[in-house]
């Protein structure tokens, strides 16, 4: 992709001196005698044009100096048009200050040429015409400079947009990792707490009631399989092949009953009370409710001392869902407020504009209250 433009630039740099030579030499051969001095001046006027793109100002100054020598020795060559050929490269590739300096040099050269070589009665007309001829390449060079600056700005903007896109991708990836970390915390903490409680119960009842211990271990196995299934689904999201992980449904409000049954199997009496008419709840909001209930019951299993029962109140309102999970145990406030669980519940609720409060219940025990306002009914 880059080879063709470079070859084209080289071809143009070689063609320009050749074109000037082809245009000027026949005319100079008719008007003046091509002496060795004229041949040297020809070479000094044309050869520097090969480097006008890479070294615009030095090339222009060399050509201008040769034109001055030509004026001093009074050799009027048509090849002096090389000065106008070298001029547009200065505003196109160098600073504005040098561009205007080059324009001043050309203006001075026009005046000197008119004074020496223009006929007496035509000097004003010659000055006007030569000034127009000199202004045209300067304007062309400034236009090329503006175009190059515009293209450079477009490239810079494209690079900036690409950097912003990459940054947004990294932010989205970090947010996704945070979401998956919260999901894994909820899944692992809940299921492992249930499994530990069931295993402890089976260990204590095995000598006296093997049948009950066997049922508890069966529940441990089922809970472990459920935990593995959810962890595979979440970890599958991180892989390139989302496959079944992207298609497997997230738990929702209809799954709260099964979760409560699983906690109830540990020996904790959990009561689920639902009120109001069920409303259409987005899948994401339903997952928030499920995870909050799951985390609250997990905290009861892990931290509540002397807890014999818990209650889950799920109330549907005209604008959303209200959930309250309470237990009759006691737990140090610091244990529940500094962990990831409560902070994760608050973050989940905030995503849907909800509020969450967690703390001691005035009548005893611990209480977690979630309010999701999903807007007016459709």
C-alpha cells in the first residue's frame, strides 16, 4: 500500500526538472547563446528541484541565489522559472514564517527582473503579470498545506476514536469481570454455605439417624451439582465460545421458591410470603431480586447466631417489587457490612435505580430490604 505513493513521488520529482528543461531550453537556444556559464546556470537551476519536497527551503534558497547570480551577470534564462517551481514546496512542507519569507524573496525577484529586463513602457504591466504568475504557485502551496493539515487532522481523529474504542472495550470488559465476580460470589457463597450446613447436620445425625443423614448428603450432592452448573455457565461467558452459556437462562422470580426449599433442607425454617399481583419484571431486575434473597439467606446461614427461622416477603406493587428478608438470629454488624455481599447487593440494586437497606431489625434479628421502582405500569 505504501510502495506506490513513494514511487509516484520519485517519478514526479524526476519529471519536474525534465519538464522545465524541455520547456525552457528551446526558447533559450533561440534567444541567447548557450555558453558554459549558461550551462552551469541551467544545472544549478534544475538539479536542486529533485530535492524540493524533502528540503523545500534550502532548495528554494539555492535556486533564488542562482537567479540572483543570473541577474548580476545579466543572463536572462527562461529556466529561471525554476524559482516559481520551487516556491510552492515551501508553504506546503515548511513553516508559515518561512513560506511568507519565500514569498517576499520572489516578490523582490519580480521587481529586479522588471527593472532590468522589461521594456521601458511596459514595466507596470510586466510587474502586474509577473506578480500574478508568482502568486499562483504560492497559493497552490498554501492550499496543499491546508489539505495536508486536514488529512493529518482526520488521521489523528481516527486514531483518537480507535483509542477511545479500545478504552471503552477495556472498561466494558472490566465491568463484565466485576459482574461475573459478583455472580460467582453469590453462587459460591450460597451453595457452599448450604452444603456446609447440610454436611454438619449429616455428621451429627449419622450415628443416631442414618436415613436422615443420607437424605442430607443427597441434598449436598444436588446442591453441589447446581453450583457447578451455574459456575460453568458464568465461566463460559469468559471464553470465546459462549455456546450454551449464552443460551442458558438466568434465575428469576419463579426460581426463588426452589432456592428457599434448598435452604430449608439445611434445617433453617424459611417462610416465603408473596403478595400483590405479579407484574412484568425485566430479566435483569428479576435476577437482582433473586440474588439479593440468595445473599441474605446465605448471610443468615453463615453469620446469624442462634437463628431458628427466616422469612422472605415478596410484594408486587404497581410500580415494581419490594423484598424483605429477615431472620431471628444475631450477628455482629461489622461482619455483614464490610463484606463483599452487602456491597454487591447495593450495586445490583443501584443498576435498576433501586435502594437496599441492611441492618438489625428493631424487633430482633437481621433484616435486608430491597425496593425496585420499575416505573408506572404499561
